[in-house]
């Protein structure tokens, strides 16, 4: 069974159509990557899946765990098991990271300190969320919240953006723990819990591909002009993009873009 099934999805922002008939299927337990130049619609796709305001679905369906969530508000999607790490999350004045993490923690509040230590964020718990944080600290803060939230499907918008090599390794480890592909060093889990977490999935946007050195992806997709034009081995796709750029993709699929 697919954890996420997107059928003929068209999404507009204001009067501009950004996504033009997206079909995407992610089976349980798989990690899919999304490649594409700036402005191609990658962040719009993640935002539409989460149901953020301003992203208007004009056609198509979003089905999560067998439930049509196309018209559901964001908070209902989160309750069902969707989670997101933003590319550029806002700073929140007046709210400490620990307070926000405790809200995300649910029954796993006792693991807050463990994950904060793993992500080198213990000293940040009493600071306001993302206020004065570096790029790497912001990304680690996002992952702390997701680790405590434990979503079934996680949407990751450029988790390595603005992060140095040392922090990419930490972020990669956290993502693997989040997806149940690795067990936290101090953690003991039941067989049932491990099986449940190995069913988790991810849709990951990456520009550089550096995160793929730490997180194994099962399938990659190229998004151009609001359409998925190519799917396959993510490392092979990344290699082609590095060698030839997206111009090669445009040449291969030029018929897709006739008439806009």
C-alpha cells in the first residue's frame, strides 16, 4: 500500500498555476527525492501536501494512508501523521525551543533531552525558537521537533541547505532515526515499535545531493515547470544533473513544455 498517492494534482498560488498535473506514489518505508531548478514547484508541492494556506488545489487528489486529505486543514493532516521540515522556518519570539518541543513530544517527553543532546541542541532549549540560530542550528531544531512528533510521512525541504559538512552528518543520522532506519544509541525498542517505524517514508527536496551521502533514497523525481518529467534511480539522476544541468532535462522533455 502506498503511504502517499497524488493524482493529477494542479495547484495555483493566486492567479498563477504552479503545479500542472502531478502524479506521485510513495510506498511505505521508501525515501523519495525531488530534484528541480528554482521555481519549478518543489516547495509548492510539499506545501500543498501539508495543506498550507495560499496553495489552492484546482484539480486532483492527495491521498494519505488511504484517506483523501485534499480538503483537510493542516492541523488534521498533522494529526494523521504528516510532518514537515521547512527550508526557511521562521523565528518565534517569546517561545522557547523546549516549550515547542514539549508540545511535539506527546508521550515521548522523556526523550527530549536525549534527542537534544544528539543534535547538539541542549544549550538551545532555553532560547527562543530559531532566534539568532545559525543555518545548521535551525535545521537541527526542525529535526528535534520531528523526532518528537514521530510523523509517518516526513516532508524535508532541503535539509542540507546552509549547513556545514559536520552538521550534515548529524542531520543525516537524525533523519535515519526518524525513519526507523537507525536506532538511537541509548534507546531500546520493542520489535513492534521497530516494525512500525520502518514503515515510515519521506519526500526530500535536495539541490546539492549532499544529504544522499547519509540517507539512502529509493527513488528520485525531476520536477520541471510544475510537472514531474522523469523518475528513476536518484543517484543516476543527480549525476546527470551535475554533469549536464537541467538543460539536458529540458531537451529530453521539450515536447512536455510546448505551449507552456
